[in-house]
C-alpha cells in the first residue's frame, strides 16, 4: 500500500523524539498503580475491612463521581485500584492524545511535515505512524501494568483486565485525537478539542455512575471512560466491554482517515476568514498581545471552572446520605478535613480543582517558552519592550488567570451550596476554601518561571513536578510517606477549608516561595540569551 | 562623522562553537552598510548581539552611543529590526502585527504604512498562518519601514521576495538613506549589497576579513585588462603588479593590481592601443578572493 509508505521510518522518528517522554509516563503510571495496590493489600487484608471501605465509597456520590463505582465490595483488586481506574485512565488518555497531536498536527503546523511529505512518504503515513506509536504505547503500558499488579499479588485475570482497561482508553483517545487533528489547523486547538472531549466523557460517566436505579445510568455507556470501567477488572472481568472501546477506536480512526483523504496539507475543516486590517486599540503593549494570545484559553477554563463549581456545590448536599458506622465517617474525614462530612467533601473537591488550575497555570507560563522557540518573542524584544515586561505579560496572565478560575469555581460552588442551605454565609465559606488554594497554584507557576529563566531547556519539567505533587497528595498517606516528603508539595500546606481553622501563616509562606521562585526566574531570564 | 554601530573584538560562544571570534564592525551614521558573508558566518548572531538578545562573551559593542545589552528600552525606540526568519502569530492578521510592532516601538506613520502596503501588494486582512514566506517578510518590512526610527537592522530582508518586490525594497532603502537613516543590511546576495551599500564588511567564520567602501576594497584587488595593440605586448608581463598574462598575437589579457594600473596603461599607450576594456573587480570576485581557500577544499583540518 503506497499510502502507508514510510510509516516505519516515521514510527522510528517519533520513538527517537519521545525516547524519554514515553518511558517516563509509563513508569509513573505503573508505579502509581502498583504502589497503591501494594499499600492497600497490607491495609485491607480482611474481607470485612474491604466491604466496609467499598460500601462507604459506593454510598458516597462524590467519591463515585470522582473515581467510579466498586462493583464487588469483597474484591481486593477493586478496593486497591478504585482511585486508579478512572483517574488513571484519564491520565493515559491525556498521554495518548498529546502524543498523537504532537506527531500529526503540530508537525504539519510547524511546516516540518511538508519537508517530510516531499519525500517518498505515503499520504496516511504520518497519521498511521502517530497512531501506531500512541496505541503501541498504550498496549505496552497495559501489559507492564498487568505484570506489575500480578507481581504485587493481585489475581492474574483481573490484573490483565485492569491493564487492558487502561490500554483501551489510551487507544480510544489516540483515535479521537487523530480525528480532532484533522478538524483544525492549530495543534493547540486540536489538543483543546480532544482534552475537552475527555472532560465531557468523564463527567458523563460521573453522572451515569451516581444516578439512582431509575435515573440516567445509561450515560456511563456513552463514555470511553465508562466502557473501560464496565470491563470491571477484579469483579467479573467483562471482556466484551473491551470490544466497544476498540470498535469506537476503529470508527474514529476511519473518520480521521476519511477526513485526511479529503483535505490539503496544512488545511483543516474549519477555514480562516479575513480579519481586521488594523489592530484594535487594545492590542497595544506586551500585555495586550499576551491577553490576545491567551484570552481564549482563559475564558474556556474559567467557564469550565464555574460549571465545575456548580456541580460540586450541588453535590455537597448528597454527601453522607447513606453513611453508616463510625469507620465510614473516619474514612471521609481522612479525605480532607476535621469537621463535618460536607466540609470534608467541599475542601477535597476544591483541592482537586487547585491541581487542575495548576495545569492551566503551568500551561500559561509555558507560553513564554513556546513564544521564544517559535521566534515570536524576538521581534517583540527587538522593540522598546524590555525582557522583564514581556515576561510579566505572560506571568500575570498565568497568576491572575488561575486566581480568577478558582474564584469563579468557589463563588459558583458557594452559591449552589447556599441555594440548598438558604444560608448566604455559605457563599463566603466555600469561596474562602477556593481562595486559600491560590498561593499553592502560584508556587507551581513560580517553579515554571524559575525553570524558564534559569534552565529554559528543562522548562517542561514543570509538568513532572505537578505529577509528583499530585501523587504525594493522593498516595502519600497510603504509602505512609514521612511528613517532610509530604511537605514538599505546596498543596499539603493549604488549610482544609471550609471547616478547618483559617491559618494564614502557611499561605504567606507559599506566597513568599512563589514570589522568590518568580524573582529567581526573572533574574535568570534577564541575563541569558534569547532563542 | 559619527558612528551608529561600533563593535570591536566581539566574541560569542555557543557551547564549544565560537560563532563570533573577535569581530570588528563600524557602521557610520547615515550610511547603508552591507554585512556580507555566507551562511553560518555569524551575520545573524552579530545582529542579535546588537539587539541585546544575545550577551557578548568578550569585546565592546556600542549602538547609537549606548550599550545594547543594558539600554534596551531607550535604544530599541530608535531602531527597527527585520529578522531573517520571520515567524508571526498564526491567529493575528498581518495588519494587526504591523500595528502592534509599530506601537511597541513607539508609533508608526499611517500614511507611510498605507503606501508601503500598496507598493508591496500585501493584504493586511489575511491571518498570518496563511501568508507565504515572502509575505511574512513583507509584514516585517512594512512594520520596520513605516516606523520613525534612526537605524534599520535588516537580516537578509529580501530572502523570500520576488524580483519586483526586491526592486520596491531597494527603492525604499535608497529613499531612507537620502532621509538620513542608517541601515545595516546583512546579505549573501552580492548584487543587492553592491547596489545599495555605501560600505561593506565581509565576515568569515565569525571574523571581519575586510571592510571599507567598494572602491577601497577594489583598490586592493586586480582589474581585468583586455587590449588590442598596434604591436606585440613585449615587456608587459615583466612589469610589477601584472598577473595571469595571456598573449595571442597583438592581443593582451592580464590582471593588473589596481594601484599599478596607471603604469601599465602608460606602457600600453606607448605600444599603441586599438581597443581597450578595463573591468574593475565585482563584489563577487572580492568575495571569492576571501573564500578562495574554502572553495579549494577544507583546509581547516590540518593534522596536529
């Protein structure tokens, strides 16, 4: 088939470029799954303990919404991995969607594909190579995960099913990203489309999983994440569910190929229209430019956060409806607070939003680096714009944007909560819980700025730092890590509001650390070469 | 005569490579100065040091009586830059980019902007991602030429332009020089530099190997002389400064050192001249002279 000519060479090129990235992702995900399984096996060796925990989880809508349902309350495997099933699968989806867009639309947008396309490379070869790499990575990840889980002592069949659950989600999102990459000329927008789809299908299964018997439980069946969870590893291993995921992947791939066959190189389905011949008065200085470049992202993220806040505030009322027994109460309390299950729920959800806001913050701060490597910074810095002012224009958007998002989510959750309780003071209480997260998010932005100024080539390590902080928070207590290790994460220091006493000192420290990191980064940036 | 740019002993290293290795450069106020060299000679690196984007490792650099690393904000108000590799924000239109860069520099002349857009036949409503290489170059050129600045730093500005647009570009540069602007023009296109530049600096492997007006540079080289004479050109070959003599009957072809040209012509006149052509060296020949050993083969790899 000449249309696939050269696919092998492109696969090798992609593997050469991703030789560090892909193994690191695989190791992080496998270690997270095996680590949390190993720790749980020790903690919940008796069936009674597992039933207690699993029943508690299943009866807590917020946990089911976040992680998914436990189908066999006696299953050691399910209890061990209930956090990693849904959330872990979402991380696998992020991995494969970024990989596919990176090797298709990004290459095309940068013009590199044009160079390759003039060599004897088939029309579908770049798409096929990207899918082969992403899907191959998913399969390797699934197999290694299965082996690691068998290694720590979980049943073999369930472990293979769990590995395939992850692999299936990876494959499905690789195909979906291939489709998204055909729609638009911009790799950034392609990533956005695929990422937003992931968020939507995650919410679909959350709504389906939490629905009561007569409710819209079928929503879970509209979601690739839902299909993966319906494989039910360690709880019956329904292998046929895998067929749905693979069927979806085949359909999405066919759609991508059909679109690719009809379009020109460097074209999308969405065409450009002519724009203004003159810049508006707002496109004035570096801040005007940075806002123009980043405003779309800020608005979409803020809207999503407001929506998320409404959902969280509305769900809060159902927390604890079915709770029985002191151990269940203890379990919820362990998740994030001292007084009141609802407070614990709200503070835990706001902490998760803070991690997500950090994703935005890192992405926004990384824009400085992509502007520089794309040679967009050079003409601006050749004008009267100083380096520090230029850098601030992007840093301010990262800092203010993440603060605005958390404020929006806090206000929305507070209003939704107050609508239930008819107590207006709840607005301020919930908003406070969101605002205390802001300095922790700023620390992550500070880390990216410091890397950008001092070691620009390592600036993507900001993502790795976030993953480490996230894992410290999610798995640290389970793995019984020492306090100093937990203290490395800024999120450890945030007071668990609403509910806990307001402690200002750690917030000030977080802000000081963020300011120090930013100052160090700017000092480094002032001294180094551009480009 | 004041200097707009003066660089002495400039060194810039990237890791182990020395991109600039003791470069000297002087651009006088009000002149068009050509910075000539092949790919990788250090032209763009020099300009980026002048812009304060790169930090010099050694040497002195003065730009418009300031320090390009320290006085960025004040200096950059007085200059405009066209990068060799123009990359623009894909979702902004060309018109928006021109206005933005102009405003960042401190304003541009709207009449001149309109005039330039018309002359360069550039549609300002197109999104930058849809522009060809030449059109992206035009966006940067319009933004630079419409700005009210003293100094233009142009890094291979015509690399993507067609011959018609190239002519428009030359017209504007000539006009700008007449209005007293200083232009530093890097290029490897010899005819362009020959047509526009008052003075030229030839750089090679990060060093300036020659600098001066074209007349100065020619002075150090040979003029090709072809003469039909009344008698055989005996004794000419023995004269000092005469090289590569070819004689066919009464016809002579020789390369003559330019400072010996007068003596040789007197001798020829004495023999009786029927026809005579003297061709001064083109910039290309000057250039080739400095790179001749490189063309002859890689001589850098001398065994230790």
